[in-house]
C-alpha cells in the first residue's frame, strides 16, 4: 500500500536510511540523524512536498519524497526527488511504483520538473530513473568526499508537464492532500 508518511514512521525511515549514511554513497550525509531528526524532516517537508511510503503488512519498506531544489523563488516549479528501499523490497518493482505516485503527486501540485541527483556510477538508480523518463542533464565531477574517496554526481531531469507563462503557483502538499482529487488518486493507485 502507498500512503502519505507520518511522523511516527521516523523509526522505520531511520532503519532504511542508516546503511546509506554509514556504508553507502547514495547520500552524502555522513552523520546519522536520529529518529527525532527524521520525524522533524517528515513533518517539515510534508508542508510543501510529498513524502510517500510503501507499506506491507504494517511494515514500511520504502519511502520517496520531493524537496526544494534551490532556495530562489524562480525555482519554485522544480523539485528534487529521493527514494530509499529496504533490502527486503528490492527488485520487486516497489521503487518504480512508489516513484510513479510521487511524480504524479508533484504534477498535481503544479510542479513542472523533477530532478534526480545520483552518486555515480549509480548502478540501480540510473537505469530506474531513465526507465521513468528522466534524461541525463549533467555531471558534477568529484563533488562529494565520502568513504575515503571523491564521487561524481549525475543529474537526471524529467519534465512533468510543460511550463506555462505566467506559471500557476505550486499547490503546497499540505493543501493538496486535503483535496478530494488527491484522495481519489491515492485510492486508485492502491487498488
């Protein structure tokens, strides 16, 4: 089942995220945030962007969210995406199904562009993003130092919908999630 994240999912997010912080380069975060910090991230981010969960039998197995790409107001119509999947849910299509719902949620908000920022070589992430319609948009060479080495970072971009001039204001996710169309959409994807 796909649903909106809650603050009380923080312990599950922490469990899924820990290996990426401590042993992986999927994130450049080098100090493990605590459960309270994860809860705060969820609650803060949900005001403006979707944070979605894949849950099976009451267990959170994956999460995906959007976040602000840059602080300047001119960037309001583009958001960065992230996804983390528990090893028990990998290679089952969970990431793609959750990502589809995340991208559609962003489209319903009025966002025009999604950006995936991927530590290279990104063996699993690059093919998934490209299968989802993302296209390479550039590489930041030796941009992060973690685990004793420098890493290149690739940027993948997907147009969610053509931009309009002038643009329509983006709907904050906190408002979108109260809309009947959103509820119907989430019910439809969970059938």
